[in-house]
C-alpha cells in the first residue's frame, strides 16, 4: 500500500484515497496511524480496487459526453462526434479552445433552458480549465464552468448547471439551496456521487493529464 502520512494540528484524523492509488492520512502528532489503517483495511482495499478499475477505464480513450473516443494525433484539434474520434494537435491551448467551443454550445443551451424556469438571470458565463471544481458562481452573478465538463455524461453536466444557477439565489449550501436544486434536478444526490467518480477518471486520464501540463 502506497501510504503517505501528513502530520497536522487537526482535531480528528482523516483518511483519503487519491485517484493515483495513494493513501493519505492526515493526523496529529502521536496518532496511531497503523491502528487506523488496520481498522479501515477492508474499506481501503475495496477503494483501491475501485480506483484500479477507474484507471483502466480512464486509459481507454478521450472522454466526451461520458463516452471514450478514439484519439488520433493530428495537426488541428477537432472532435468528431459521429465517428467518436478526437484529433489532438500538439498545442494544448488549441485543444482546450476546441473543447471549450464544444462545451459552450451545450452549456448555453442548458442555461437558457433552466435560468427562466428558476427565476434567475446569470451574468457572464466563463469556461476555464479549473483544477479543483466543476463550476462556481461569483458574487456578481457570473458563472464559471470547468472545461472538463465536456467529458462527463450530459445528465451530470445538467446537474452542474442547475447547481450553479441555484447559487444565484442562495450563495451557500443551505437547506433552501438544496430544496431549489432538488426541485429542478431531483436526483442530485446520485449526480454528486457520480461526479466524484468522474473527477477521479479525469485525474487518471492520460490526455487530461497532458492538458494540465505547462509549456
């Protein structure tokens, strides 16, 4: 087991399995890490097996709309949905621009559908390559969406749009916020779990790893 221990002045120890298969335990000085590992061994082994399965899936192609497309190295970036093919140019910037154009069309359609129904008026919509979240809503009412959304199943993308639009009324995750989300996307609990799985898949996907690199 690839184990890393971080000693921090925390009140409670916590354990996390990274998409890479690394097990990270954050605990205060003097905490018995070995005993914690033994207590959670069954869960850890199941989680590591799950991550290995996700790794195999992640390496099967470039994910678009929840499907894994064949990758062809080319001079110009392009997504061919009919033939389930992604052409990757040598330029990361060009590839990201191509993916953003494809995603923007999908997002604007969803925003145009849900915003009037939810009684909100979003400001500017941005698509960025964010490192840690699917989307966000600024105090000014602007919506930020992660270009990674192009890779996930359309129904999960729909949930993210509803989630961020709901923040235009509730800038928190209060009971009222979740009631609003649930009114327009009743299956939001399942969507949240699925999004965690897809985040791990994209962290493991070799093409998204390449897109994260600089230079």
